[in-house]
């Protein structure tokens, strides 16, 4: 391992990660692994997986929280802020701009074709990430079994993600060997031991940063104003979104569409497509939701209302993540050498491989087929694509992107750009 980086190096590296973090959490975690461990050697495998396992247990976007945790390990709270903000802000700017374009030009075929090509290529990015993480996490037969069971549980039985993680924790503690301890770097990176006073101070500061604006919006605009409603709604999302963005999208869609009426069902899918194909956490789809809510209910100029709605969604979705990391990570670091806990958390890592495999399956079916139904077999639900809805151009773009990334290791941005151009061509000519 190399020594602690400077703040300038952190800005450079996490800025690069922020603008390249396409492909949802699987691709983003793989990108951080490659940059922080393989290229920069700032962290080692054990430290990275320990942080990842903790972040998987938290509500909110696990990849963003992992970036914050890594930055905190390297340069304390300032490092965590640099890493977390740079991971989120590029994608937030892009999806806000795309939301404005959608409101203004949503029906333009070229825009639809661009999104189509990007979605097909992102499937290849997710597959690449799945292979990378699998090679590092599934080092025994028992770990493979945990991954397969987790895949079947979430893909076919519909078992909630938190339940899968809890069972994986227990299974890991009993059937997986404790990870070897590579602690020579611990004294270099680990911050000083946590104290109750530091925990309380950190909690009070970040609770104020989170909740004071919420109360201010309710007092200044009234509790029923759309911005105050958004603040409450996204704050709730920040505390219950265990399992990352995919685990909560169904609930968000139901609330935003059926309860609040901020957008239509098809627009929720559009927002998901935009979030899938922009850098940053997939849960940035909530920025799209906030934008449309502001457009339609703020009573302002549409773009002004949408931008303010997007900012509200961004603040109340991501500020709590800093609270979870800065208050909890010091204690989690003290548990790195508890050997049974390392085995339990290794079970979580194995289960995450199964969950990512399910995401790849779900995403692939919805990229390749226009219609995907479900066959019920008692408590199990099997996805059944409609053969007539197969989209050959999507399959060609995804296959070409996979070959470019996995076989020839072509630059990710170049692959995505070419896929976007192919998507525009396919939508224009076919």
C-alpha cells in the first residue's frame, strides 16, 4: 500500500470516479476496486471488502457510501466529504440537465435512440462488474452456495433484500472461514479510536445539517407545499432504503405515481433509464422524480421549479449518508479483527454477488425484450419474456459492448459513446 494521498490527489481520483461511475452499483464498486486497490494501491482487498460489507447493511446508496468511507479512511472527514460529493455531484448535474431536456424535448426520436443505445451498453458494464466481484468474493464452495441461494431468493421467491442479508450474515458466521487478517496497514489508515463524545458531536452536527432545512421548508412554505412534502418523503427514503436503489424503486414508484401524482408510470421507467445511463448512484432517479414534482406542483416557471425540486431530492437523499458513515465507520473499523464477524460479513459479500446477478438478469430481460411477464408457480415467480417482443438491435449493441469491454478492454467512455450513436442509428433506420 502507498501512503495517504493528498487532498489534491483525492479530488483528482474521486473526480475521475465520479464522472466514470456508470453501470449502477455493481459497476461503480468494481470501478472503485480497480482504481483504489489495483491502480493507486491506497487500500487493500480486506479493507475494501470490510467497508463494502458495512455499507451494504446501511440504508441508502451503497456505492456512494463506500466512496465516502474510503475517503474517510484515507483523509478523515474532509476526505470523506471530497469522495462522497464528487461521487454524487457529476451524475446529479447530468440527470438534472437530462430531466430538463426530457420535459422540453421528451418525444424527440434521437433522444430516445441515445437512451436506448446506452441502456444496452450498460448491461455489458454490469456483467463485467459481476465477473470482477465474483472472482474476489466467491473463494469457496460455501460462498458460491450462499450466492446462488441469494440469487434464487430475490429473483424467484421475492424475499426482501434485508432478510437475505440477515440470513447471509448468519450463514457466513457458521459456514465460511474467517478472512485472513492483513493488518499491517491498519495503523497507517485507521483514525483514532472512537469515543462517545465524538459520536454524539458527529450525530448532532449531521442531524442538524439534515433536518434543519426540512423544518425551514415546512415553516416558510407550509407543510403541504410540494418542496416540504418532497423533503419529508426523501428523508423517509433515506432511512428505509435498505438494499440500494433497486430494492426501493417499486415503493418509490408506487408512492410518487399513485399517492402523490408527481409523474406517470411510464415516466418512472424513463427516470430509471436516465439514472442507469448517467454516472453516480442509481438512486439519482429520485432527482428525476423531484424535478418532475417541482415542474408540476411548485407553481413556478417549469425549469425553475424542476431545478429546485431536484435540489430538494438531492439534499434529503444524500445528506443522511454522511451521517451513517461519519458516525458509524469509526466503530466498524474497531471490529475488523473480530474473526467471526469477518466470516459473517464475507457471507454478506457472497449474497451481494447473487443480488447483482439478479440485477443483471432483470436488466438484460428488459433491454432485450419489450414485454416481460411472470409465470407463478406457487410462491415462486419466474420472469417470462415475450419472444415476439425481442429487440435484435439491443442484443447486437449489448454483445458488441461486452466484447469491447471484456475481450479488448476498450475505454468505458468510448464504448458508451459508440453505443449511444448506434442507438440513435437504430432508432432512425429501423
